[in-house]
């Protein structure tokens, strides 16, 4: 495997850390700016909104750049955004900087998946993309807990300074290790946007946006839940975040293999497991041992769903690899924003810190219904397209099909 994949993994690690670290520093940010916990949760929603805006906007801008320059530009924006968060003089400024930081998120993973696939032979593309995504999982096992420890020891601003340092390291690694990429044809974006006219594409996006929102309704408030409901000390919160991250890593490995065997059943099973786990959180999270097990299971179930959702979307938008790869992350961040907002609204209404788990279970059930509708449409003669096949040497295909389509991590 080429060393360029290490640069992409470092970038994924940095992005994953800044996305999820907000859950561990919510109380500190709330105290600094004198806002409530639900109000501080808006910086999670703000990040998610930035991801959703950034995918189509930056993918369109990036059609005129070669992919290496695109990755460098996206990483530079990410680094500046984290520096701005560290220096934020007000909560409103922090919200704006979080949106700026989030803009490159989906486009980085979309572009990075195409670059990773282009670096290796056809038979190793899934492995190459999974190695990039390992950075995202490691962020939840190591990066988020380490950043939360830094916040507790040095203040939450040090967290964003640390992540900005990882952004600078990513810039250096990309510049040195990633080979130059060909500039994309201007017409490729028109082809990719055409995929948005397909109903199965929107169903695939909705399954992720709604179904995974249930997990975020609870996970967004994991810090106060663990301290105020379960009774852990603040020092134990990073450990719980690491437990959740370990579940995510295991879920990614198992979910990729399950999706290869039975795609739609894997989606059904994943959403059902999320719903049942969230119901168990509502009933049992006050018990410390149960809380540890449930955090692992929640991370496992949510991430086991990701490879199946990624493959379902890429099959539905087979001729739009860059946009499809980015849109999957946009859909998951819609889930992040909606889940955090709904969870905060339930808490603000006075129903308690465990009530978002019931809301989340309901969202997972709605996602399961959407998945069922997608399956029914497929059985009625509206099949999801197969993923774009790699052209054989000497074959003639349109320019937009010359790119390797991303493959879900297995």
C-alpha cells in the first residue's frame, strides 16, 4: 500500500477528531460563554450544517482543480477553521468557525476516496479506501479522548489548537506523499449532479439522515449523561468516548463484510439494532457497567451501518463517484444536526437527559421504514444500479466513467 494513504488517514483522523470532540467539551464551552448545555449543542449542529453545505459547493468548485490541490485547499480551510475556534471571543464566533471548519469535511472524504482508489490495483481499492477511513475510527478511539483530556487539563481552547496542529501535519503529508492528480473535465460535475434526479439516491440519503439521527440524539449529550445520570466523574468521560470509538472500529469491520453478503438486510439489521440499543440506554444507563456496554454497542451498531449505506448510495449514483462519496457524509451530518437539535429540544423541555434516547429510537424506526420502502421499490422493478465497473484496457467509455468508483470499507 502506498504511503500516500497515510497522508489521507492523517487527514481523516484530524477531521474525525474535530467533528466528535465537541461532545466531550460541551459543559466547558457552556460555562465559558454562559449558555445552557442545549444551546452549546448548537456547535454540533452548526458543524453538521457546514458539512451539508460544503459537499455540493466544494465538489463543484473542485471540478476545476486536480485532486491533490483540492485536498490541500480543503485541509488549509480546515486548519484555519480550528485556529479560529481556539481564538473565538464569543459563542456566536465559535459557531461561525465551526461551520467554516466543517465545509471541507464531505468533499475531503469524497476526493480522498477517489485518490485512494486510484493509487492501487483494482483488486485492492476497497482495502485502500478502508485504510483511509481507519483514521476516522482511530479519531474516536484516540483523538477524541486525548483532545478531551487536553480540554480538562488546559482548557477547551487547547483542543482546537491541537487539532489545528494535526491539520498542519496533514498539509505536509499530503504535499510530500500524494502524487499529482489529473485535472477533472468540466463536464464531470454535470454528470454527477444528474444522479440527484434518481429517487433511490434520495431514499438512500434519507435512510442515513433520519435513521442515524437517533444515535446522535443521545451521543451528542454523552458527557452530561455519563456524569449526571450514570454518576461517572468528568475524568471518566474520555474513557467512555474511547469505548464508543472502539465499538465504531469493530462495527466498521463487521459491517463491511455484512454489506458485501447482504446489503439491504444489513441496513435493516443495523437500524433495528440502533433502536433497541437506544431503548436500553433509556432504561439502563444509570448503571455504570450497563453504560459501558451500551456505549460500545451504540458505536458498533451505528458504524456497522455506514458501509452498507455508503454502498447503497454509490450503487444508486454509480456514475457520480465524487458526489456520492461526499453526499454519504453529508447525510450522516444531517443526522448529526437533526439528532443534536432534537435531543437538545427534549432536554430543554424538561424531560431529562435520558429522554433523547427515546426520540432517537423513534428516528431509527422511521429510518427502518424508509429502508423498507427502498426495498419495495427495488422489488417492483426499479432496481438500484450496480456500481460502475472499472473499464478494461482499451475500452472506450465517457470521461466521467474513467474515474474509479469508491468502494465501501470492508
